[in-house]
C-alpha cells in the first residue's frame, strides 16, 4: 500500500504528507530518498537536492558541450552540471523508489513516484495544486523565501518538475487523469486535504 503525492511548488505537500502518515500510522519517504541516492552516486545530499527533479537548460547543455569540445577555453563552474549527471540521479532515484516501494504503508513525495509505481494495484496517486498567488504567499511566509525571489523560485521549480516528468517518463505532469484525486490545497487547507486522502485510504481498507 502506497500513497504518492505529486505537487506544485509550495502547495503544502510536506505538511499534508506528514499528517496523512501520522493519521494512518505510515512512514513518509522524502529525505530518505535523497540520502540513499547520495550514498549510491557519491554526491552529497545537498548536491542531490540541487539536481533533484531538474533538467539542464538549453544554455547549460550548450555550455557543457563547449566545455567538452574546448576544455582549455572553459572555466570550471560549480553551477554547471552535465546532463548525464542528471540522468544518473533520475535513474538512481527511480531504482530507490522501486526498491523502497517493496516496503508497505509509505507516503512518497514527488520524484515522479506516481510514474514509477503506477502499475502497482495498491497505490493511491494524489496531485496537490493551488493558485499561484496563494502559493507565492506560502513560499514567502512558510518557506522563508525572499519576496523578490519567490516568483522565480516557484516558476523554476514547477517548470523543472514538468520537464522532468516529460523527459524522463514521457508524462504530462499536469494531466489530471494520471492521478486518483487532484486537491486544491487553498480551498481545502492542509488539514482538509489530508483528511480527504486518509478517508480514501481507509475506504480502501488501508
């Protein structure tokens, strides 16, 4: 039995996942995924978080190609990460989700878990959404992101997650038909959203 939670940025996924897991007596898989992938690929957890659910931009790809073709002309940059590294992180994340998915009673946040576990019959796939302006307030007030930075951070996160699903899984991240339920967290609140998910899990006998 698994619950996967796909989420727009700042849609309160962590709060909702924690409450769902607490009410059901389950475990949330979030940071554990990062730690396990970091151990397998030899990167720090911070590096994995930086690459997580992210696809290189066109400029980054061009710069990386130039760096490989003309190494003496390119200065090293800590911000430049090759596309193969992203692909490696994605492959390892998928492997870890599949392996941990053999355990029972888990709530998995993001990382295309709905795609990875989509064929498993005992899984409930949830999508969390909310209006952009409301999520901007959440990003500023709850996540502590500077007001001037919040719009860019939000848009970049959502765009990268959309591209991540499309390029690595061939899925439209916004397609409601890929999920069992789509919840508006502004309308329901984090507690109300968790209650809906828990009620459905219990209705399934979980």
